[in-house]
């Protein structure tokens, strides 16, 4: 007689805990999405309802027809993409040299990058304002890109250093024995191995720039303001436009979701990089 399968209690508890954890992160976003598709009258009702009684897209029409938000989205995307590209072009070779060729100066360099991450952005806002004003880059996209890069490079450098630590030096040594120069070994051997790590660093750098608020508030005006500033302006002296604000926030979250899904394979590979080293 065949025995009944035993109940896997530990597996059920792990899955239940994982479900609770996922819901705790997803629930605020789901509520944001539900609020964005409510009619204006239902958004302000007391007590508030979680699900809309009537699905309406009037909030999305309002924000898309505005003259400021679409331009602000373009500014945010431009700044985030340029910041990511510039940060990676600096951080990837710098992290490689700092980790593969250990010297006292490279250790000090990494410690300095760590210390700069501890400095609050509000302490750097006024110096950056004066510096960009003196070189004529205040209220410009290049100026904001440089400001965002100053905050993103230390993060990218620390992330890439951790990934480069997991690369066996034997890979480069084998390439050198085959006749490659150091640069050729870096370009042809090391970089292909680091695809996952670069994808993870690019995503975090992109999000750092995409969500940045303080520098955009201090260093931009009407023509170059980014989406976080425009979304915050829905809270005015005349009241808080919950419907329009939530619709704009949903639209603003889509690029990060798309980029994450597009880089999902590389991100998983990067997060598990070095786990089976040895």
C-alpha cells in the first residue's frame, strides 16, 4: 500500500514567509496603482477604499496633457542615462585597477570613495551650486549630470570593486601568456565575465540618478527640472492633487521596472557572481 506523501512543513513556512515579504513590498505600490485609476471624487472619499468603484484614466490624461511633466520625464531619462554611462566609464576601470593591482594608494582610494558616500547630499548642495554657477553649467542638463555623477561614482566604484574581487587573477595571467596586453586582457577576458556585475551596477546607478531630488531642486529651474520635482509640485498651497500625483508616480516607476526586467538575467548572474568561486 502506497504511503501518503509527508507534509513539508518547513517548505510551507518558508513559502508563506516569502509571500508575506513580497506583499509587504508590493502592497504600497498596488495601492498607488489603485489610487491612480480612481475618479477624482473617489480619491478624496472618507473612509478611503482600496479598490476603485469605477476605473477611470482621467488622472493619466491630466498628467500626460500637462506641458511640464512629459518634458520633465525626458529630462530625467536623459540625465539618468548619461549619468549611468559616465559613472560606469569611470568606475569600471578604476575599480579594476584598485582591486587587481593592490597598492597602498589604491586602498586609500577605495576608502576615500567609501567616505564620500557618508557625506550627506545636503552638505554638498551649496558648493555644487557655486561651482556649476562659476563654470556656466547651472540650470543645464550637463551640469545636473555632473552633479549626479559625483554621487553615483562612489557607489558604482564600491559595487564594481566587490565584483572584481571575485575574478581569479589566473584568467588575466592566462591571457597575458597568450600574448594579450593588459588592456586586451581587460577588454576581451575580464569585461565579458563581468557582464552581470556591470548590469547590477548600471541598474543601481540609474536608480540613484532617476530618484535624485535634492540636486535637481537646487540646480534646475523651469526648463531643466526633472520628474521628481514636477511630481512634488502637485502638493501646492491649493491642496494635494492625489489622483494626478499617483498617476505621475506610476508612470515614473515604469522605466525602472522595464530596465530591471530587461536586465533580469544579467542581474541574477551578477548577484550570484563569486558564490561558487574556488
